[in-house]
C-alpha cells in the first residue's frame, strides 16, 4: 500500500566545500568553494520553489566534505531573500553557532544514508542525469518520507558512487540536460505538488 507523501527531504552532497566556514561573503563561488550552490538550493527549497507544498514538510540537508551535515528545516529570520543571507547562516553553523533552524551534526554520507534507509516508510533516490528517466513521480512509488540526493557542480565523487552502490540507491534522471541543483529541487517539489 502506498501512502500519501508528506515529507520531502533534499540531501546535497558538497564534498569540495570546507567545513571551516571561513569564506568571504562577497566571493561565495571562489572563497566559499561553491557555497553559492547550497545558498541557491536553500532559496529554491524554502523560497521560490514551492507553490502549494507546505514548507513545514520540506527539509534540506547539506553533507559538507563528508564530515559535517547541516540540516535546515522551518527556517525563520527572513533568510529567504538572497544568497548572502543564506551564506551568513551557513557560516554561523559551520563556525559552531548554528541558528535554531539548522541542526549541525558531525556525520558524513554513509551514516546519513543508513539513517535514511532505516527510517520506517521512507524512500531514497539519487538524482543523476544518467539514471533512469521518469516523468511522473508516481512511477517511483513515493513513501511518506522521500529523500532526494543531489550532487554539486561536478556531480558525484567516487566515494558517493561507492556508497550508492553499497546501499542500492536507485538513480533517477530528469532527462539528458544537466540542470542546476536548485532547479532540480524546484522540479521535484513541483512534481510532488502535482501528485497531491
Ligand atoms: C549541475 S549538476 C552536475 C553536473 C556535472 N557536470 C556532472 O557531470 O554531473 C548538479 C546535480 O544536479 C542533479 N541533476 C542535474 N541535472 C539532472 C538531470 N537532468 N537529471 C537528474 N539529476 C540532475 C544531479 O544530482 C547533479 O549531480
């Protein structure tokens, strides 16, 4: 029996981002080692992406350098307004002073995936241009909690691919075009919205 999907959880893999959080807010792609990818994904997830989906039922986890995982849920503080606002909160969290809507844990991808797949009534997919193409989320049999893993600007590294293979993570594709991770977030939210 399939139940109505209620939670959508994105997992961004950022193996090239430093856990130090010592980047310059005026140079997020350079000194931030592409922290702008995460800022845009957060804006898409909690800002412009959802139109009917309840934002309380969204979560985004960032696995940074496979060492630290920052989980964002129910953001407050008006941080929807731009990349720099998100970057300030990410920097605070990495420097050991996370705001209440960011949970900081010292875990990497493998531990996170083990938690995800052991969670009752959950389903985990990795978005990958070379995965199985689908055009309707129903074909994937969503669960109550749906985890969607997304790579950075270089895709997945060898370690992530090894972990996916070990845990039989199914790879799904939105087609041959390579989209920005933030656009993938919005596209997935929109598919889940159409399903309701
Ligand atoms: C900018 S893309 C990465 C492109 C990178 N050059 C590569 O070769 O993988 C960032 C991430 O968005 C997701 N993505 C982008 N386009 C996608 C598509 N058409 N289907 C599925 N996932 C996609 C994947 O998770 C990818 O790792």
